[in-house]
C-alpha cells in the first residue's frame, strides 16, 4: 500500500524544516507540526492502519520518544498492545538492553524482558518518526528478537535515504518509510 500523491503532499507540507538544529548544517525535520494538524495526522494514521491491519500483529513497539506517539495510536486502532522501547534506566521492571554507536560514543535502549508476554514468536511492528543512521532502530529490532518475539517490519514516517540506516536495517527486517528525503 502506498500513499497517494495528495496524501504525500499533505504529510510533506505538514512537516517543518528547522535549519541548523540541533547544530549548524543540520536540517531538522520537525513533526510537531504534523501532530497538531488534524488532517495530516488523520491521513497518516489511517494510512498506517490500512497498511498494517492485515499483518496479524500482536504488538506495536515504539522507540523513545516520538515513536510512542505513532505506535500507541496505531496499536489502539489495531486493537493490540503497545510496547515502549526506552532509553536506559527509564523502565521500572527487569529489562534487557542493547547498545549502539553514536557519532561520539555509545548509547543504550531497553525493553522489559516480558514486554511481549509469554507468547514466543509474537509478531511486532517497530515504529518511529525518522530513520537516519539506523543505530537506534537496529538496536530496537535486535531487542525485539532477543525477547523471543519477531520484528516483522520497521516503519518510519521519514527516511533519510542519503544515510545508510535504511540499508543496514533491511538486513534485519523489512523497512517501510512514508516520506523519503534524499
């Protein structure tokens, strides 16, 4: 399922570019303007629902923090559970973690060990707002699989195709992006 040209334009027009944020030379894709645009948010969520309703998913997992917004809304529409994948130290129960490389250093994300229930092989959709270098997304997909669940696809509102994150993640799971930025 693909976006129509009209739907794509609505989404693209609702995302604001912020030059030189968080540092000079970066053009930040601000999705807060998509979130507060009721037409654009409805287009987005209806498209995601139609795409994933036949996947027979058990859970949607969202990456901290913007993935929580889209993931929780989609999980509710699909009538399935939502699982947060959080930055290290933010979850209250026993977790497993996965480290990933940053430009200068290492970070880590975690998920509860029982996040996907007792059911082995639970089908999980991973979602976030944007994929760039793919470090966080790769770590999240690894965590999902380490729990005994299966990351059946990773979905991003925006994919930065001039970086290699999408390519790297496709080695682990299928990837779907709604808007690609070259």
